[in-house]
C-alpha cells in the first residue's frame, strides 16, 4: 500500500511539473479511514514518501462528511454552522520520515523490481 501510494503521488507530481505548476513543492499526506489507525503503516508511509503523514484525531471523516451532508439536506444545521471558525478540533498525529534518502530510494527501487518480476506470473495460472 505504501509503495503504491508513492507511485501515484510521484505520477501526480510529474504531471504537475509537466503543467508548469509547482511540482517540486513538498506537501504532507493527509490520511483517514480504517488503515490509518495502524501506526506502523503510517510510519512506513512517511518513510517511503519522505514526507509527513497527518492523521486526524477522528479517522472516520468520510462518515462525518456524510452526516454533515445529510444534516444540511434536512435542515438540522446550516453550512455556516458546520464551517464556522470556532470549531475545536484535536490536533492530528504527525508521522515524519525516520529513514534517509538513500535507504528510501533503495526500498522503492526494490519494490519496483518486484513489481516488474510479477508481470509474467499471470501466464502461469492454470
């Protein structure tokens, strides 16, 4: 999962550069959902990306968004009430890279080699 996320983000950065946008700008990865509850996975993601990974205190933000949308639809609250600035949110947990660039690139290269080797395995199925 961590290496796939890096591959996607690398492609997105490359696309930003080709569009002459700020593709070199570093940014944190914001995560949520069930997998983000795993501290080891989030640390591995930070290590592989070489960037901070931010996990909100409430990891089920998709459900929260759905609840807000439903409440808006039936008039339980207004958009202003949801987005007013005085909401108190707990600070996110931040995972920062703990490995150096050389080790990060060696791991990523090894993963890419493993992916390339797997391409012909589908032909072995009976």
